[in-house]
C-alpha cells in the first residue's frame, strides 16, 4: 500500500482468539474501507460478536494484527484509548447508565474523556438526540424509556464522541418487534450519512438495503463475503446456502 | 379428528374504564382481623396494651414528679425533675458549664448540615466542602485554644457532641477507606487483593470492644516514650477501622450487582478505570445497597456508646456519670429512657430518610 494513501478504517489480519480451549476466531482477515457499511451475519456462536468486540479491545485477540484508522491495537493502554475514541459501539442490551439522565448519558464521555466544555457538549448531545428523535426525553432516566427509545439513546451517546466508525452488536435483538423498525431507521440514516459501519445483525432486510458487503461467519471463520445482491442472490459456499435457507423458512 | 367449530368474536360494546371500588377501610379490617392468626395477634396486643398502658401512665404521668429538688422524688412515680436538673450534664458531659453554648452550637451545626444535605438536589462538591468546614469548625468550637476560645481538652468533652463527632468523623473517614477496600478486593493485583481481604476479615473477626481496648492500652506501649495520642483520637481510629471494614463488605455486594455491560459501555466510551469506578460503578453500587448501608450507619451511631470503656464521656456514659450524684436518688429508668429517646430520634430519622431515598430512586426508574 502506498504510504500517502490514507489507511483503511479497519484492518484485520490473521486474527485468532481462544476462550480457554475453544477456538473462537480462526485466522480472520477483513479490511473495511472508509465509509463502507458491512453487515456480519451467521449462526450464534460463530464468532461475529467476538470479532467486533476485538476491534475496540473489549476482548483481546490472541494472535494477528488489528489496526483502526492506522492505529495498531497493542496491550499499550494508549493505543486502546486512541482506538476507542474513534469507534462508537452499540450493544444488544443498550447498556445505558441507569443512574444518569438521557442527557447526562450523552454528556459524560465527551466531557470526561475529550474534555469538551459543558455548553458545547450539551449542544452536541442535543443535536444527536434530535437526530435519533428523542430530544424531548432528555431529562428522563433510561428506566423510564422503552427498549427502542433506549437503543436510540445508546446510538446518540456513541455518536456524541464523534467517532468515525460505528460498531453495532446485534442492536435490535433485544427489542420487541414493533421497536425494531425505529432503531433500524436511525441506522439507515446513519449509513446514508457516510458513517463507516460494522453491524452484527440478523436483520437481512437492513443488510439488503444499506450494506456494501455482507460477511457470513461460521465456526470462527469468514465463510463468504460479497455484495448483498450476490450474497443473497447467488451464495457460493454450501454453508452460506444452508444458513440462508434456514433464515427464509 | 373433528375440530370444534370456531366461534368468531368481534368486540361490539366497549367496556369503559372506571376507578377501582373503594377499599380503604376494608383493608384495615382485613389486616387486623382478616384471618384467625391476625385476629389472635391483634387481640393479644390489645389485651397487653390494656394491661400495661394504665400502669405506665400512672408511673410516668399521674405520679410523675416534674418539679422540685432531690427530696421531691418518691418511689411510686417517675422522677422527671432529675432530668430537668441533669439534662445539660447528660447532653454535654463534663464540658465547662459556662462554655456550654459551644457544644450547643456544634449540635445545631450538625443538625443544620444534615437537614441541608437531605434533598438530593443539594448533593454537590460544595456540600461536601460544607461538611469538611463544618466538622473542622465543630472541632475548633469544642477544643478551643484559638480565636479567644478557652482551651477544653478532649477529656472534658462529653455527651451528645461526642456521639455526633465520633459518628460523623468515623463514617466520613471510614467511607473512602471502605471504597478503596471494596475496589481493592476486585483488583487484578494479588498483593492488593490479599491485603484488602485480610484487613476486612481481621477487623470483622474482632469485637469492637477489643479494638477499643487495643487502641487505648496497647498503643501507648508501642509508641515511643513521651508521645501519646489523645484518647478521643484513639477511639476514633478504632471506630473508623471498624466502620470501614463493614462498609467495605456492604459496598462489595453493590459492586457485584453491577452488570458487566456497564463496564463495557464505559470502556467503549474510552473512560479510564478510575473514572469508570467514580462516575459509573460506585454511584450505582451505592444506590443498590442503601438498606444495608443504612444498617451499618445506624450501628455505627450506636457503637459510639462503647467508647465509655476508654474513658470518653459520650451520651451514654455522661448519663451514667449524672446518675452517680449522691444528692439525688438515682432514677436509672428515666435517664436511660431519655438517652434511648435521643438515640432513637437519630437512628429512626436515618432509617426514614433512607426509605425516602429508596422510593425516590425507584420512582425515577433508576434501579
């Protein structure tokens, strides 16, 4: 790669990860370009959550190289912090801070980590809460909101750190059916805004609509990665075909 | 197999929402006499009250002596006149009578600070500073020696101010220590973990009385000649260590109840370990353990009464000292009732306040 060229958003090379004796990730390679939107799917236990949790060092990979915006993740806390400042993460179980109001949830990290002033942080928080259409709930506590609303706040909270990469770990799996749409709508508008996104999800409609690439994982490996049209229209690997058949029936 | 024909249903008439039927009085009757056991318990309580109350009223009110000197009291009735005479001595111990305005001011100061701190909207760094300044002012007021105040050695302090000072100081010094101990128990460094566990287990395994004796008898032997630590300080150190060990265990329970997702969310937002602990984990952990925390605080208030064994005149020992006056008959019951009432007022207020906090947090959906 040319040195003047800006580095890939995410570069994974030969990633291995074990939980005890269990080989959770086996030699995973993946390069995510800037602005690329990737959906990772696969059966449960296939390592897709582990993979994206390795990218912001919530899990430590045992072998291989992870680089985020050119920063290589090492055991050095500085590299970890640098990567985490540039990546936002949305969890399946929202993980909002229940003792803080919606607004305070969004203010905490910008003010404490990035040392942004209160007024500026609040302006930013309000604009993102507006964007996820929940600004009117700013003074409430997370426990007073529905699941869909909480997940939208969680997206706003991550965005308040102005990351250039967003990681989604099954963001709609804990939601009632009628709330999935409101969260997906926000994710679609985020994708249309040019955010680099890596989403672990079972929402194949979302994958068809916004993904540049769909990555199918099974047993700790990437089995197939392709554009949504090719992936859904003409899956190559037999395990992909089997997974898609099960999904449709 | 033939299925039953399906009977289609479509709502034709809306059932309007209406308020629930009245049940206030019915609930009372149900609670007291709803079943055989409740009825029996209620009956026992009523009969006992009918038996005991008249005697109590007779002793305390009808035959009670409210005014007069030592000779006015007699066997049949309560000697409230004694308390009227001795209340200052019970409340302030051996403190110089001419300077009693100083302990009075200390009590008012603590009362004012406590009342100010109660509404959660007053919780701030400024309030914390107000307490620091308040405690320092209380110590200066009691001890004197500056600003033209006559110096009063701790040996002459006594009564309620000692109880309040020991409680506030041991809790405010013990709490940060407890936080460190509780966090240290979760540390990844084995040396720190073992040290914290060892400290907590050792202190919990010793009776407070033993620790007070050790503090007062052993420490002079271990310190170089001529150097002595004030009795008050010795008792305070023992109480602080004791409170810290128990508070640490209470906090540990709260820390263990914090879901892993909270740590992960904090990590993902690039918060460091200390900020995660201070801003995310501890506030939630403390909110989760309000009931056992209240318990430990109330126990600490009452534990201060044990300092009488090291020669400090707290509320209880000041009361006992007042009873030693040979001029008066010694009305133990009345004196201890008076002291019990003060302890009860303090501890019951703390307990009601903690209930208020719990309800408020629940109503905001914070839990």
